[in-house]
C-alpha cells in the first residue's frame, strides 16, 4: 500500500486497533494481508488475536473412517490443556445431535476449513441424509437431497465435496460430482449407450449440481473446460474403487481427485475447469515412467501436495506448480532405514499391549456398540492440540537394527498432510500413527491407531477408507 495514500497510517495505534476490532473475523483475516502495519496491529492486540484464532488456523487432529461395521468416524489426536478446543470431538461427545441422531455423524464425507460434510441417519426416518456440521460451535444444518443426475450419466453415483473459506465468505457450497460404476457390477450393463461410453470425460461443458447455503437449494452449474479431457467415460469405469478420493478447496478453486487419477481444478468465480495430469515417476526402482492408483491429495504449507507409497514404504511427495499445472517431485525416500533406526516395527494388535504414544484414538465405535456412555476422554475442558511437536521425549527410542532381521515394517496408508507444516501423517498397518517431517526427514511415533474390538472383523475387512485433517473453526455460521 502506498504510504502517501494510506490515511490509516496517520491514525494512532489504539485508534487503528479500535477500527479493526469492529470487523468480523473473516474480514479481519483478509485485513492482515493489506500491509505490515495492519498485520502488526492485529497480531499485537489481544482482542483482535482472539478473533483471528476463531478462524481455522490450527490442526486439531485426524478424522478417520474405518471399514465395515465401524461406521462412526473416529478422531485421533493429542490431548493438551488449552483454553478452548473442539470439545464436541475432543470429549468423544455428539450431544449437540438430537436424541437418536448419532447416525448423522456416521460417515464424514469431506472436511473443509472446520466444516464437516456427513452422511447418515438423520433421526426422522430410515433414509440417510447429508448434514453440514461444525463440531467446534456445535451447530449443524441439514442438506436437502441432491436431484438425480442427467439421463446420459446413468450408472453413476454422486460424490459430494465442500467448498468453504470463512476468511472470505460465511457461506459454503457443496459439489455433487458423478462417479462411474463398473459395468461388471451393473445388471443393466447391456443397455448402456455405447456412444456415451466412448465420449470424452470430463466433457467440454461440465454440468453438475451445486448446493448453496445462500439459497438453501441445489442448482445446476456449468463449467467450461480449458485444455484436454482426461479420457473417456469407459476409461473412468475401469477405475472403480471403494476408496474415497479427496478434494481440496484453496483460493476460490476446488481441486478434485478423479477416476484414472486425473485431477480437476474448478474455478468457482470463472465457471471454468481444467484437467491436471497425475504425477509420473522415473527412478532406479521404477525405471520406466508410470502413474499410480494410490495417490493422496492434500494441502500443506506451500500449496497443493500429492503423495504416494510405493512398494512397502517408499514415500514420494509432489507439489503442484500452479502456473504450469504440473507436479514437481519434492520428496522421494525409502522409509525402511528410518523405521529400523527407531525400531518402529508393526505393533502387536493386542489392545492391552498397545503402543502408548502422545495421541489417542477415541474408540467411539466400541463404546457405542457396548452402549457405554460417551465419557470425556479428557477432563477440565481439555482441547486437542496436534502440532506434531518435535520434543525428543515424544519420539521413539533410537535403536539400530543393522541387519534388519525379523523386522516387519508392515504396510502404510496416507492419513493426510499437516495444513500449516510440512508434515505427512501415516498409518502403519492400521496399528500405529506416524508423523513424518518432510524437511528434516525425521519420523515421530504418535501412538496406537487400532480401534478397540476391531480384531473381531475379518482381516481382509480391516482397513481405513478415508481420513481428513481437522482444523476447527469457531465462527458461528450455520
């Protein structure tokens, strides 16, 4: 800002602070980027800082959806004593839901800046429904059913994603995007229109349903494609998986991980979209360029990130170059030597002999099935602080196994990225949670991740379907 035209520079600091204090938190967050003086005034004033902290600016923990009968989303995080926190999650409570509505929490479909998009029994009837929930403020809003897709998109199911940024607007949107079902699972497969199957996808004009919290209704919106398509409808059907693919909303654009591992960037303000190709690998282990099916999309300190686990435990991370729209390899490392150095073998599944790390899994499914009261795991208004501290006493003891005899590293799932630090969260055979620091290449044992009673499920049904980093937002919006 030109100091010659900055009349606010003539104001005393206390007067400027008093003016800024009158702004809503989301406008206050935008004001911090105006100039250095405004940022200093906001950060120095306790009242203003409190308003700023209402925005989703810290990681609270990980929301994890396990498979099969463990249908209620679990929360994995580190308890700490702070002044306020997402108590509805931290205490294992869902008491802001009406009687009999615990099912409304069942499946967390998406998380975006403090809001959760859930699907479950809404308590009124046997049918499930969508809800938008803010666990921090203990508020929720039901979402009406999405209209059916167009006839030419038959044999599809809808996948919903949130778009919400409280620093810009108090309103949110929900996108319902088609997911193509494998024809082998469709008894009407012989009746499929072959012309449609051979048509390009996504189409030149992408028409989809979008819910707006402003109108409270679903509406059709059209987005014009810039660039090439990802393939054909038939190509999409070949990549049908039970795993839910993530989306990221950033700077007014929704990035969605689609079938065949392409990514789609949807610009909400310009009504346009672009297909982004998946990252490609070429290394000593994989001499020929190839793409993968096990990719995780997330956001972290420097923008959009994509990661993959190759083989047993080779971690690769890319960052999206937002001008060329190409993935740039940031990190490529075999984690086995680091796991051996810290003696991070797969822990025993015996719940009574579990790993005792700084983070805790709520085990709400076990308690709910056993009709145990939703007791607070933490007392005295503990909140969840999950900054993945570098404290030495929270990392595993360093014990070197040079030969690696009888060392079982297990298999790994990606749980998510820390939104404000270059840390990736991993699951080791659903038994142990790990935090891997990309900059220092250090690993941290977070604690036991295996749900209590989960060993009663068949081994091939014990898996993590999806997970989301949760950043609480304390602004009353819904």
